[in-house]
C-alpha cells in the first residue's frame, strides 16, 4: 500500500524530515462580510419615506427597504409613533435628489 499523495503547495503539509523539531502554523484567511441593516444614530428616531410598493414587497419577503434618505432597514414598527425624518421630507418635497436609487 502506498501513502496518500499530499500536494506540494499545501500549507498544512508536514515538512519532509525537518532537521530539528519545529512547529508550523498556517493561517487561513476568510473574508467576513456583515451587512449593516441599521445605521446608528438619529435615523432610529424617525419615520422614513419609502415607496409603497417596496413596503409591500418587504412585508411579504422580509427583505430590507431603502428610505429616500438612504437608510436601509426592515420595517417593523408603527411609523405614526415617530416624527418624520427631515432628510426624507426634504427629498420628498423636492429639495434634494432621492438616495434610494429609484426614479
């Protein structure tokens, strides 16, 4: 029976007959991507303007929505309990271009 072949470029492969005792440590790097659905700060204190069809889609799918001001979150609270976001209101009133990527 022959021994299994280990690829030469394998960082975890043991060294062939080391001249002295040694320890090898391999570091495997992986990218961790965290999607930030909520922005910290004043955005949490306001109700935001979102296109009606996006609210309905979110209610069915659970996907986050993007407000006119650019805030991204999954709706789940009563917007009547909070004041309107001043940035959303300014955009809605036509003073600024929308940040939600919509037309």
